[in-house]
């Protein structure tokens, strides 16, 4: 089968730049696709960070510390950009304005003003595909749950809980990095880091908070700095947002929690939906399993838990009984982005990466959450 080659530049060769590149290198894991990404350019301000890419990806022909070199290259179609949050607005605007398609990272601007600039660039360049990364909905259990929401199997929604919990910040001796400094990470703190992961599925199905009451906490206020001395650790560690959602005249509560300090959790993304006809719960903590309860008048209320087959958005060479993991979710997300780039609204399955309007609404939510906590009141959107 002839395949459309999508020529990528990677800007930001840190943790996520490498995850993306390794997914591209494993493209043969996917079956039956008529498109394939190829990384041709890599850029990092710290040129040493590009070494791993140049060593491991034979298709790389441009290595640079200036991202404009990637944007000026006429033979690059699309860019994956994974840089600190303070750089999102400038770089994303420049990428979009250069006519390159963009898969950016969350939070899609360090704050609402930065996100507004990105939205303006998108409006000015309607031919450019712009999406934001969010991989957890591609876990087979999450994908199935999301499909049930799309098919409206839950009846009247009773309530929803969505969250993303880490625990690596429990250790007070963990040195400071840019993700704990307002200048680079933004005032949203953990909401900017984890919140769009939590909101992707709810917003996709129109579960937009109408009002929000937030409780934010800064648990570890200082961390070792570059020289071992204690420096301020400024950003919010944990956030719990009690929201009210209204869909077709029916109101229900939705709790969103984003935690960098959740003892015992390394990378737990979860979604729990309870409805009058069906309830379901998925967590990456127990990623093989999906639990659900189907209910009709007079039925026993009996939860069932089963091992979900290894089936996500795009078919792979893996057997159905083999386990799915984080790097598989990244691969699936990339396939969704490339599918949309290659086929537009005729992509082979319906679940897209985060759309700009969803990222924009997450900024409305997090900005309201900051105000809610500061003022100690419920904010109406
Ligand atoms: N999707 C996910 O699961 C996930 C996970 C972690 C981080 N992220 C997001 O990815 C982005 C990057 O996070 P990370 O963990 O990869 O950070 P990182 O610190 O590991 O990597 C960032 C890279 O950007 C480079 N950089 C900084 N300034 C630059 C410039 N002017 N030009 C080019 N490169 C520059 C740095 O040198 C560094 O190598 C953030 O937006 C973060 O929120 C997403």
C-alpha cells in the first residue's frame, strides 16, 4: 500500500520529544494505515538534547538550536512542539503562522491571555491543523468508556469524576525544576500540567462546567535548588474542582481532581461516570480492566469487571490479550493526529486529539478555579 509521508519537525527534545520520536519509530506496530510520519528535523535550545535523536533516527537531516530553522524549511509539513509552558504562545503562534500543522502540548499557553494569542493565529490560518496532545483516552478501557458516552448508554447522568494523580512530588528532597516555578509553568500549577488530560473526554461530550468551586493546595513550599539550598516551590500541587454541568436541561455534578501529591499514585488517570441506566469506571492504575453496571427497573445492581481486549482507536499487530501501556497510548494518539491530517473529517475513527476550542475552554475553567480559590466563592462561567 502506498503511504502518505508526513514530514515532522520536533521542537523540544526533552521527555515528551523523545516519547513522540519513539512512537514514530514504532509505526510498524500499527496495521493498515495509508500514512506514516517521518521525523526530519529536531530542535532544542540545548543542542546536546538533540544527540539522542540524531543517533537513533536515521531520517533526521536537520539539527538546530533555533526553531525558526524548522519553520523556514519548506520540506517540513508538521511540528510536534514540547517545550516549557512560558514558550507555548510564541512558538505555537510562529509555527501556525508558518503554515505548518501543529500537535502542541498542554496547557496550550501558560495562561488564558497566551491561549488567546494561539487562538488568534489559528483563526488567521484556517488551513493549518492544530491539535493538543492527550493520550489517556486511547487506553482500550478509556476508549471503550468514551464510546459508551458517545452512544449515550448512561441514561441520565448522575455524576462524573475525572482525575489525574501523580505522587512523585511527595518527596520533599526532589530538586526544583521548571514545572514547579510560576515563571515557566504558570500560575495554574498542577491544573496546567494535568488538567487538560482530565477535561479532554468530558469536554468532547459537551460536559462543560457552568460553575466551579475550587480548592487548591501548595503542600511542599520549598525544594532544593541548583546548589542544594532551599528555593520557593511556587506552584499549586493539588487541585480539586467541584463543578456543575448542564446538558439538555439536566444538571449534574462533576468533580475534577489534579494532584501532583497523591501518595501511592505514579500516573493514575481515571474517569468514573454514573448514570441512571449504566455506570462505568476506568483507571490506568488497573489499566487492563473496565468496570460497568447496567441497570433497568427492578434489576439487581451488580458491577461487572472484565479484562478489556487490547483494542484502541487503530488496529495493531498485538494480540488482543497482550497488555497495553503508556507508549501505546502515545502511538495511538499520534495515529489520530496523522489520520486527521491525512483524511480530514473522513478519519477512520471518530476520536480526535484535543481541539483548540477544548483547550481554550480548559483555560476558562482553570482561570475560574484560581479566582474561586482566591475569593473563596463559586464562580459562574
Ligand atoms: N502528554 C503528556 O503526557 C505530557 C507529559 C509530560 C509533559 N508534557 C508537556 O510537554 C511539554 C514539555 O514537557 P517535557 O516534560 O518534555 O519537558 P522537558 O523539560 O523534559 O523538555 C523541554 C525541552 O524544551 C527545550 N527548550 C527550552 N527552551 C527551548 C527553546 N527556546 N527552543 C527549543 N527548545 C527549547 C528544553 O531544552 C528541553 O529539552 C510541556 O508542555 C508539558 O506540559 C506532556
